[in-house]
């Protein structure tokens, strides 16, 4: 099995472990021991993998990796592991990260065999943030291998302004962006005056591409020149917060008198949230005569919109109406969809109001059964809040590939009947009028033509 912790002089550590514990090291060998760079910060909001001969700083950039390999699986002695720890601290003794591998390692030793690992990450590892370069110390203690050692580690970095924050947010949320001004390492501390500052200007971009200045602030960068810790990169932060900005495109412009880095612009998009209302023309439908249901929709969405996505060329609204049999919205009875495409959505606010006839002929009528067990409570009794023929219609609205709205509407559906149901036939002394599916019609003479049941007999209304 194998312990891996990375790119630091691993041969020296392994050599000492083997020399000091010849009886145990015959069976257990430390193949790698140290730290390595896992990811290097490269853009405003993304990362890329970085594997090189040097350790580099970045956001979530360092990893402890521990790999131990057993040399002879046929005759491995039992060992007692009381402590296995790794740690990372700066050259000034301030601890940055410590991780205890004792439990994980002890479980592996308990079977006398480490799980083999060839290539890739070590079986025991832990990552941590390291935002600045400098001189550090990595340490490791493994009692049964008699390893108690610290090694110096140099972490390199370049002068930079790193930006952390969301560049796309929904309206109604605050926007917070933090800029990390970093000297990089190594650097000449005497190149800093101690009077560095950053000017941050907030602009709003209009639809005609003109920019309007909303605010400008100056932030002193007093921590860049850290004379007490010259063996670590100087770092200072500037945080800008926008409280619930209106939809639109914004620009944060960073300018500084510190000549080691160039200023930069950060673009922030505040997207609107689709507002919509959806209503049906009825609370109940008789599928013997209702072939469709009228749904009225209104919606609005303020420009600028997110861009259209494949397969749509123009900004597109997709509406889905799905009828479900059960309360958990799993058993689908029908799905109907509506697509609205307009090139004006690319340049204007969205204001829509329209009607849509849902096609009830798409319903799987075989599943529309009264008294179905899916409409019962856990105790097997009928749910008193809804009738046996009440189902759920879920309406979702997608705008440019992103779901923006969802609503669930209770709706009653009476199935198509081929004759008089037993429940209807029992009403021979009932003066009321019913449809063939058993829905009660209050009027003695129905307003709509069709076949009805009164006192157990069929009647025809014209």
C-alpha cells in the first residue's frame, strides 16, 4: 500500500523511515509524503488543474496526500497505530492546517493490508485553502514508522488581483465581490511604499452600450507591505457589496497606483426573475365532453435577458403542463407543451398575456379510476381534503433554457364512462342529475347537450 503527500524530497523521508524501523519497513513503505498543488486560480470564477514541479498558491490549491504500500502481503506483522498526523504552518510558526489520519490509517492496518492505489490521488488526503505564496513548513508524524519530521516548503505565486464572487445573480439578492491584491512570492518588500491604494468604480451598462457611473471609492492597501513577515506574500482585500441591484449589466473597474499589477474590469449580470400567473377556466372537467381546458397565463421579465441557448436561436419561452395522478407528482397522466418564440424578446421587456387550450385527449384515461389507492391516506381512508377524482396539474415555465416559474393546481377529472356506473344506478330515488361518469349537475335540465342520468335512468339533453 502507499502513503502519498506530495512533491517534497520524499526520498529523504522514506529513507529515514526505512533506516529507523527495519523490522516494520520491511513490510510497510512510505512512497510519498508531503504536499502538492491541487488547483491553481486562473480566472475570475474558475479553476484549472495544475501539476508541476513547484508548489503554487491559489484558492483551494494545496492538498495533503498520504500513501503507504505494503511490500509483502503474505507475512505482514500486526502493528499498533496510536497517532498519524500531518500539518502545515508558515515559517513564523502559525499553523494553517492540521489533519489527523489516525482513524483512516488504523482501519486499513486492522486488515493488515492497505488498499492498493496506483496513480491518481492517494487513499488518504485532505485539501485546504492557501491564498498566498511564501515560506512554509510541512510536518508529519507516524508512530509505527517512527516518522517525526518537518520539511521546508516554498510556495510560489505571481503578483495578481484575484476576484472571488458571483458574476451572475438573480434580482432581489445582494451582490458581493472580493478582490485579493497579492504581491506574489518571491518579491522585493522594499518595492512597496506602504501607501498603495485601489480605486473601485461601479458602472451600469445601458442597452445602447453606454456606461453610467454609479459610485467610486478609494481603498487603502495598507496590508500589502507586511514588514513583520517579509517571507510571506503581502495580501490585502477589497470587498464591494451591492444591495439588491436592479436587473441589468454592471461593471466593477479596479485601478491602483501599485505598478506590479494592471487594473481590470469585472462584469456582473443581475438577471430578473420571471413573474407569472396561471389559472384554469374550470375547477373540474368532464372528459365525456371536455376535450380541452383553457389556461390563461400572464408573465413579465425585465430586459436584459439571459441569452438564448441551443436548440433555440431566438429567446424562447417553453411552457409545460403535466397532469399527475398522485400527490408526490410521480405518476404522469398527461404532458402538454407550448413554445413561444419572438425576436423582440432579445431587445425588450417581456410582457405576455394569452390563453392556451390544454389537450385533455392526451390523458391516459386508463389511470383515471375513482377510489384509486393513490388518493387514500396512510390509514386507507379517503382523503377528506380532496375528492377521489382530484389530480395535480403542474405548470412550469422555462425562459431561455432556465426554469423560471412553477405552480401546482388541483383539478378534478371525471373519466369517460361507457355506461351507468353502479354508484349511479343506486340513486334511483335521487332527484338530482348526473353525468355518465357520476358528476352531479345541479340543474334539473342540464345547460349543455349530452347524455345524463336521473333516478337511475338515462336522459338525453339537446
